[in-house]
């Protein structure tokens, strides 16, 4: 594994944004959550691994993503079509009630 080298300039550029971010109490929490989101959104790690890196349960992590309006699941067109068909069928069955 390659050693990570981050320059002071890079840290100083990101630090003000991390400090302002409303994603945790400590700078460490903010860093972990921000990094885990980036890795998760780029599909580098799974949702479960992202939660672990952020030191949250999967449910806590999902709630944080929802609070930040970050889509955490893929909803394929096929799934949408199946759901719509099921809803239509359900409505037709319950219409006579």
C-alpha cells in the first residue's frame, strides 16, 4: 500500500470547510464522515464499510445521509416499474372494497 502524503497547504485549504461542516462534533468526526461519503459515493466502498469508517452503525449512517439529502441507494428503472405495477394491482384490488 502506498504511503499517504498530504501537504500542509492541502490540509490548510480543506480545514476551514471541515470546521464549518455540520456533520459531526469533532474535527475527527467531520473528517471521517466526509471521507467515508466520498469513498461511498464513488463506489469505492460499500455502505456498511462507509458506516464503519465513520464509526456509526449502518442505520445511523443512513440517517445521516438522509439528513444531508444524499442518496444512499440505487433504485433501478426496472424496480420502479415493478413497484408501479404492484401499486396499480393493489389499487385495482382495493377499489372494490
